[in-house]
DNA sequence: CGCAACCTTGAGACAGTTCAAAGCTAGTGG
DNA sequence: CCACTAGCTTTGAACTGTCTCAAGGTTGCG
C-alpha cells in the first residue's frame, strides 16, 4: 500500500461527481477544473486546481465527490489510498487537522467567489481572477509578473459568471487602460493589480 | 470545563471575522447570518444558520473565523470549549470525521450558491432559496408547507446577489403566478417548487 | 492543407439596477 | 393605549451593463 504516481493527458476526468473513492488525489503538476453539474444540465466551474491542491477532499470518510474534475493540461497526480492515509493519521494526528484546514481553505475560496459573483462588475471579476492566479504564481516560486492561463476563455467566463464575449471584451478594455498585456493565454501584468475586492 | 448554554438578542454579533476563538458554537434556536466583509467595504451574506448549525467551524485548530455571524432573532447557543472538544475527540475519533463532514457540507452549499449566482435568473435564485428553506423546515419537523423568513428582504437580496427591489418584484410575480402566497415574512407554498437548479 | 475549436468584435435586446417616493410595520416612550 | 419614529417594503420610471446572436479571424492539430 504505497502512494502512487500517475500521469494523465489533458481532458482526462480524474474524479467524477457523486463518486465514492477510497483514495486521496493530489495534483503534482499541470492544472485542472472542478465542474459542478446541476440536474437541469447547467454546469459551473467551481474551482481550478494547481500543483499541491487536493482533488477529492470530499470523498474522505465515505463522503462523495462534489464536482467532476477534468485536467486542463497533461498532469501528474499522487494517489494516496485511504488505508495508508488512515495509518498515517493514527501516528500523526496533525494530519487530520491539516485536512480540515485544507477543507476550510476551499470554503474560503468558494465564499470569496460568492462575494465576487454577487457584487462584482465584469472588470472586477476578471482583475480578481488574474490577481489570484498571480498570487498563486508567486507562492510557487514564480515572478508574479505574468500569468499563463491554463484554461480557455469560456472556462474563465463560466467560472466568473460571465459570457465568453464579455471576458474577451473586458480583457481588451484592460489592455487599452495599460493595466496588462494579453497575448493568447499569456497575460503580462504591467501595473500592480489591486482588485477592489481584496482578500482579508 | 462544560458546554455552556447561552442566550442572546437579535442583532448580537456572536462571531467576528478574522477572530481566533477557543470554543465551538452551535446554534440551538433562532437564526443567524454570516457576513463576509471585503476590504473595500462590500459585504456579502455567505450563509444563513439555523438550529443545529455550527457557527465557527473555521476557528478550529487555530483557524480564523471566515465571516462575522450576526443573530437575526433572539437565539440560544451551545458553547463547547476547545479543550473539552479535544478530550471528546480522543475518546471518539468519529467526532473529527463529523467535523470534517460538516465542513464539506458548508462547502457544498457555498458551491451551489455559486452555481446560482453565476447562472440563475432572479426567479430561479428566489425559488431555489425558498425551496432550500422549505427543505430545511421539513428536516426539522416542519410541514414544509410554509416558510418563515428570519431575515429581511435586503438580506435575502444580498445573499442572492440581487437588489432588494428585485426580490420584492419577483416575489410579487411568483404570487401572480399562483406559486406561493406571501404576507410579510411568511411565505405559503401553493405548488410544488422544483427549482431548475436542483441539488444532486 | 483542412478542419474544429477557440477567440474577437459588432449590433441590438433585455433583465436587473438605481433612484426616488410613498406605504407599511414594529418597537419605543409618553 | 396611542402617537411617533426608524427601518423595511413596495412600486414606478429611466438607465445601463452584460447577454445573445452572428460573422469573421485565429490557432493548433491530424
């Protein structure tokens, strides 16, 4: 019973909504999106995952996966079987705490997305999103000066509750303002971004 | 070191954003709202709490309170000091699991709110909200036939990402359609509500 | 090279917002 | 017990940010 290293291609579904699994998956490289499917057919991308993120926290202890997770690029995963996880938890109670903290972190992000979706303009939503990606880049050793979007405009739009056309237009507008430069899926930040909706 | 019963009046703040506390609080009666304050001054009501709900899960294990919690009516709380909680957890490992499950439940609700905020019309948002309250009423022994709103229209509007005027208008419209009857803060359900955005 | 998916841009439509005024309700103090 | 007040709710009218629809441009892959 060992942790397993796994590699998969872009487009692969690595977790399915409602699923009950017996292993925790952690993204080691690449990017993924969490897609929440409503009964009526509507879909919402509730989160994006990057290296270090836990994919299926929800399936712990017999819970069900809240959303399907689809890879946005080729990626590698680390799979930790449930029994192994439990063995570790017995030796190391801090692990349970760490998982609870991870869950609270996810909740925090979902709540801030709620603030954005309920009160932000298209521009605020986009700036916040880019800012978040840049922060993430900083934390994982990047310069924070440019951001590579792993996802399509349509995915960004869906996540932020906008139309794809609006994302396109708003990016163009931000570029006119000299805030950033945008070429394909690479965004170069030209000024400090201080989204109106700051974390706190 | 015992659990404490506490009673407070409407309007009392029973948890503050960013706070680090050393006790878990559970709502025993009454209702409350969780208010997330952004640095810019914007506020979003991320959730409403009802009897049985845990108010400050986020403060467990040195975590910080994610949002302020304000009572919507006179209420009673049960306060469980951290040491007591930990003592129980040692005897009963299932308790840690239960807390993680509670956190995942909160996350689930936040995610569904996201779907609603990003893709639902005003009518869908309201129907979903009322439906949720009715379901809650059913679970706690009510008939599910009528719903008492513990919160103001403005609070409902804020939570659903609408203007208060829109909530008022939409309720009037739903009443015209014969779906429900609305008198003050009491809503009587006249037909089965099947929101387009079903849980799943 | 050709296809399929993605992205951009324009024009028009519309749901919901804002602002404002008037009606209602519940709590307070005389 | 009633008058008063502050906040909540409703409703109207005008406005606007974003959506939808559609057409053309671009990219990348087989």
